[in-house]
């Protein structure tokens, strides 16, 4: 299943992610693709708010991974710098095991992305406007998209 959403503001992107967070499940994997500045971390911040995480979520570009505790734990991975370098980092032990795993730049670690996941591509249309394409891979993720309008 696929959904297509146009967000006209940062707040609307956060609200969409907060809404989605209410339907996430333990072991959920979400991939976020898009150019630098597209809004991947903004979307993740919204997920965090929806999961009750009060700590500020920032991009883990240089630390590779950050973990936050909420109603479900959030594991935030930025794979931007990982092309071909992830084998010894143990990321495979984190992805899809518990909590919610959000992976920015999943194209850098394609062999670690489970067959079942929610793929979101964010395209920047203007300063405030974003095009979000959500594609479910697997029945549990199809059910998630039922709640997105």
C-alpha cells in the first residue's frame, strides 16, 4: 500500500509523524529517504513526540545511532556515512528487534533493511512544503497506512 501526503509546514510534518507514532509497534522499522534538509530529522522529532520522548531529537550524523526512551524506545540511525562500513557496528542487532527503529539514508545499508518496513521518501518542494511518499512493505505496515489520511 502507498500513501502520498503534502505537508505545508514543519508543524504539519511533525503532526503527521506524531499521529503515526500512536500506531507504531515494537520492532517497527521506518526508513527515511530524501536530500539533505528534506525533513527526515523533523519527521523523527515528531515520532519522538508521539512516543512521549521529551529529550530533543537531533540527527546522529556523526554518532551514527542515538537511542531515546518513551512509550516505545526509539533507535535513530543515520547511515549517511556508512556505505560499506556497517558490518562491524552491530546495527543488525538493533534493527527490527525492539522499539521503533528509524533509519535515515537507508540506501547506504540496503542489506540491513528488513523486507517488512515502512519506507518514507521526503521531497522538499519549497522552504516549507514537503512531499511525503509512504510505502508499506508487509501487512503490519499496510495497517499503519490505514490511519494516515
